[in-house]
C-alpha cells in the first residue's frame, strides 16, 4: 500500500514538472516572438525599479555603473562626485576652430586680416605705390606713445583715448604679427577654457590698457607702441596663475608656474643685448603683472573667494 502511495506521489510530481516545463517553453517562445528587451523586462516583470535607496524594503539596482556605497541599512546608494573644480571645465562642443574661444578667434582673424593688407601693400600688390606707406601711417594713427598720454592728461579726447585699445591690431612687421597671433591663439585657448568669455574680454582689455599707460609713463621714446604683446603677456599672467593652482593641487613645486615668463624674459634680455633694448618690454611687463593680479578675481568663484578672505581678515 505504501509502495503504491509513493508511486502515485512520484507520478503527481512528475506531472507538475512536465506542466511547468511546458509553461516555461511557451513563455520562452512568446518572449522570442516579442523580442523583449532584457533591460526593460528586468525592471518591469521582476518588480525591480530604477533609483537609489528607495524608502521601502525593496532593493533597487541601476543598469549604469556609477560608484556605489552601502548605507547603514545595507542598501546600495548612488554616490557621485558633485564637487566642481573651478579649473576643471566641462567639455565644449567643437566648432570650425575647435575649442578656441570665439573672442580669441575674432581677435586673431582681425589682426591677421590687417597684417595681410599691410604686407600686401608693402609689396605693391594692392593699393598701388602709395600703399607702401600704409604700415607707417597705421602705426602713427593707431599706436600709443608718451605724447598721446601727455595730451590725454591735459585734455581728454576720445579719438586719442581709442588708441589705448587700437594699438594691438597694428604690428611692426609680418613676423611681429605672426608671433603675436600664434601666442594669442595658444594662450587664449588655455586661459579661455577656464575663464568666462566676459572675464576673458575684461582680462584682455585691462592688460592692453595698463600696458599702454605704463609705456607712456615709464618711457620717453617718440616711437609709438604697437602690437598685441601686452595682451599676450596678460594671458601669460593668467596662464601662470592657473598653473600655480594646478601644481599646488598636485603637490608639485609652484615656482615651476613661472617657467614660461622666465624663458620669455630671458629671450628678451638676449635680444636686447644683441640688437638693443626695446622699450616695449615695459608694456609687456605691465600686461603680465595685470594679468597675474586679475586672474584670481576673474577665475570662476575667484571674486567670491577673495571677498570671503577679506571678511576673515
């Protein structure tokens, strides 16, 4: 009797297993026909939702793999680094000129266009014979000198005052312009990736103006100041400040941030000894100091941090 009962239970169990297998095969065929998405079905049919640390007892999973940590209740929580480094910038969409700031591109194109006209005029290819003197006329008409500063000190004139911002667009020669535009693009890209476009424009304008004023105050030459180098040295000042921050965070020697300006000053000294000193170095030095001083204020969060330090003092 017991043997018959055991056989009946085995047959009953086998029957249920056969039915379960048949249902599994039917479900598999239906899922293949519907081409279910495993990621969607995992969340929908199994009752597992998306989200971090739900209030209930259900455990939630994320299909993406961000850093996770376990809280005190043993549940996984999404942990993302929300701190923002002011020096670390978000990726920008690349345009025709890559990631160059538009302001830097516009300034470089204007300078290159003016230099192309002056160079072609000097060769006689455009403008006729009178075009040979275009460069000298442009330097005299748009350059800045001590005489211009003296006249502005006696009586303000907007036409003369405009030379504070016009002299960077006129250069002494083709080589003079090529080096200025190349440095403007290289340094403008680095500094422009950190500073806001408005802050970048303020930095360039301030270094240009202070360079002209320093040139007018500390030099007595009658030859006007021309070229974008005071603004370029202002970008070098901003570059030096940003490198100072990065080297400090990396635990390296921060004095290495001054390597670029040291090399440029050494080159100017060598050329000055070989070919005579150029008084324009006064404007370049003023531009560098201005850029170095303004960069902590113009950098993201710089003005807020500066005011906080002043309040603590």
